[in-house]
């Protein structure tokens, strides 16, 4: 019998858990959903409708990820958020790498 795959929400919080042990990183809410906050700034969350990962990254990084086909533009209601990207569910390593990048980006922004 095949193992049940994790939902996007389960995978996100599993990958975010090590960050929650760091000072200034906590769970919060954004748009009525659980999110990861770094220094009070929204950093990442799961789209509750699709289970896809939503992350805040530098605009240039988002542009490169979208151009490569790794992620999609985050455009709720047709409005593109230039520092946010939507990452399809599936690749655990990609999610971990991008969550780690988002935490570093948020920390750098909080520190400046």
C-alpha cells in the first residue's frame, strides 16, 4: 500500500518547523490563514484552496523563478504581487530551498 502524500499545509509546516525555533520567527495569520512571519513580516503560507506554497522573495528572484517555470506569479484577483510567488505542490526539496530563501530575505529586510 502506498504512503499517503502530505497536504501542502502539512508539508509547509514540517519544513517551516526548524525556523520556528529561531528568535523573531513565529506563526501568524495572513488573509485568514496560518502564515510564517519573520520579524513580524509575512513570509510564507499555503493557498488553502489549492495547497500551493506562497512565498515572499526578492522581485528579481521571483521573476527568475517564474521565467524558469519553477513557480508562477502570485496574482490574486488578477493583481500581480511582484515580491510574491506561487509554488506548485510536489517537490519537497524545492519547497525547502525556497522557504529557506524567504526566511533569509525577510531577515535581511527586518535587519535593514
